[in-house]
C-alpha cells in the first residue's frame, strides 16, 4: 500500500492500532484462568483463551531461567509446540518473584475439548478434523494439558539441578 503523505500513513497506522486493541480486548474478555496447582514445587496455571488451552509454569527468582526469554529456554526443555510465552504476568495474574513461561494448544491439528471450551467440537466434527489434519491431529483435554504442564515443571527441576551442579 502506498501513501500520498504522512497524514494518510498516520491515519492508517492509527486505524490498525485501534483495530488490534479492539481485538485484544475481545480476546482478553474471553480469556480466563481455569486451574491453579503446584507441580514439582512450581506454581502452575491452565487457562482458556477463546477455544484454546494455554498452560504456564511460574519460575521463582533464583532459578537459572528466571526472566529468560522463552526462545532461550526452548533449547533446554521439550513441550508441545515449544514454549510460546515468557512474561511477569499471565492474563493480569502476577505474583511477586515469579516469571511465567508457557505453551499453547493452538497449533496446526490441535483441537481442544471440554466443559471450559466454548465451542467444543462434536464427535462427528472431531472425526472429520482427525481425518483432515492427520498426522498432526491432537485432541487436548484439560487432563492432557495438566499432564503436559507437569512434565514441563519436572524438566525445570532437573535443569535447575543440572545447572547448579556444573
């Protein structure tokens, strides 16, 4: 897109910014924390954002990954789709001395089901999606997400012990 002058560019950027802000507010209204628990000594959260599960592990101050970017941490841990988040708060939830890292279940072939998912697919829709996205298809239940986040927390304990003993 070409602009005749700076004013046109400014108006277009302002419209885009307003649109993105509006979309973010819609998503934020639909997002909620549905489960809090501890795994291997770490705080854990499971959230729903629109029709997708997201999960987070709170890293305490003093851990080697505290305040590290998720792309750096991805070198050391294995989680579904890789880590996609690292911030000091999750959906407005913040705890002093905790750095949150997380992953989502919104990759190609991921389908989230359960009572917390507003548009959970029917059994027929699930079968159709499985055919369409094979071999990438993965059905995520709340139990599956909890198992994956516990696995991530366990890796963080092991990495901490390994790094401390080097």
